[in-house]
């Protein structure tokens, strides 16, 4: 038996073991073809079935109808920071941004290179320790769109509601919590998400866009940067990231087999509660970074009394088979990412380690 680590990495992140085992089983001879899927043409019927099943699985998980196109693109969510304004922010219009962390600020910076992008609310003054309450921001009804980041991997905060944008299209970077809970897609104009948290490996980005917004894509955009062109060709305008899409198909099939997103949400809530309970019950030895009402169920961030203890925590946890717990280099501290493939047993093992560490060093 291979000894597997308990993986709390923030992305690329843990993948379901049954999915990895299926990949291993199918890798050399995919569906009796005598070839690996890594070797197949993306124009062949075998891959086309994989591609379309990945789309169908996402539609089923998200209850997403045909009013939306589902695209597979490259470049990660960071490329979408530019593609959103390229496609949706026309000359003379403005876009609104809510910034609640590092990645939201990055999205705003990219948009400002391309047009009039305005920050309408920010949590920077409190070091991005919270998300806004619903009445803290106002959206100009003439805005081209409202952009926000649903979950902040670095800071450990998460929106627990969908912002009301009125008739303004709502755009969301949902990279780190898509497929972690049920979602009303009809509230959004566009959702984008890198796969490497809850959907699959790094290498593919999923874009879900309302079809009427495709008409906004400027005709003079390069083809590979146009949502309209990508949608028209079913994401097959050029060679797509075949293997990553294949894994998205497997992961989404696995999530459907687990009972869908309501079941996944319930498990994620139990995992997060276990971890936040030990933080809150530690008499200040562990200190959460996010305000309680804004805490993320995907990325739990906390500090210890000293940076020296934090370094020791990371070293000792790694030696105990718990990896990926070091906080982002921009903020330090500790971060445990509890994506879908992180099991309840993984979190219980982490909690046991934390109790022991506090007993020895508190």
C-alpha cells in the first residue's frame, strides 16, 4: 500500500482517491482503444464523448440550463481577470468591483488596464478579514457588470449570500468554492473557476456564461480571447486541455455519485465546524484570522502566539503526514484547505494533532 499524505494544500489540491485510482486503471488503455487519453486526438469521437459528458455533469450538479454556455479554457482564473473586461466592458461603460482579498484586487488591477473599473467596496482597511453585509455597497444600475470573489483562499473569508446586483450582470470568480455547495446559477451573468480546487487538476478553467452576454464579445477580439468564438466551437476552437477535462468529467461523476451538492455541502460544513471549534476553544492559542460571520468553509486561516511556533507547527504537522498547512507567503500564519476531496477523517486527524500541539507548546 502507498502511504498517502493528508493533503490540505490550497491548490493544486487533494483529489478523490477513487478518481485517481480510475485514472490509474484507464491511463494506458482508455476504453479499449489501445491508447492513453493523453495520446488521443481531441477531434475524435472518443474524446468528444468525454468532453460532452464533463459539460453534462456540470449542468446536472449545478442545475444549469441551456440558457448558459459552459466553456473550458486555459490560462487559469488569472487570465479571466482580463478576459471578463475584454469581452464585457465596452468603451464608455464602467464596471463595479467588490474586493475582499488578494485575488479580487488582482482582478481589479487587470480590469483597470482595459477600461473604467471602479472599486465600490473593499475590506482592505481591516486586512480583508470579512466580506460586506448586503447593504454595505451600492451598484450603479448603469454598470456593465458587478464582479466579486466568492471565497478568498488567502484570507479565509467567504460570501455566504449572493450579492444583489439588480439588473447588472453579476460576475463571480468562484475558483475555490465552486461545487462545494448548491448554487443558483440563474443569479449570475458569468462564473469562472480554475479547476484545481474542487473540480480537477490545474490546467483548465471552467466558464459558465449566460448566452445573451456572448453577444457583447467584441468582433475584433482575437479568436482565443472571445467567449463568443469559444462557445460557438464548444471549447474546441483549438486543442483543449484534454487530460484536465477528462479528470473534470471523473470528479463531477464522483460528486454526483456522492449525492450531489447538498450532500457535499453537509460534509463540508461538518469539516469546517470541527476545525473552527478547536480554534475557538483553544483559549487564544489558536486565533482565527477571519471575522466569524465571514469565515470560509474551504480555507481555514489562523495564527499561533508566535511565528516561531507557527514554523514549528508546519514542520511537525508535515512530519505527521499533514501537508499544505503553511499560510500564504503574503500573510503568513496557518491555512488548512478543506476542499471536497479532504475527508472528515483527514480533518479529525488534524484536530487531534492541534490538540496535542497545544498541550505540548501552549
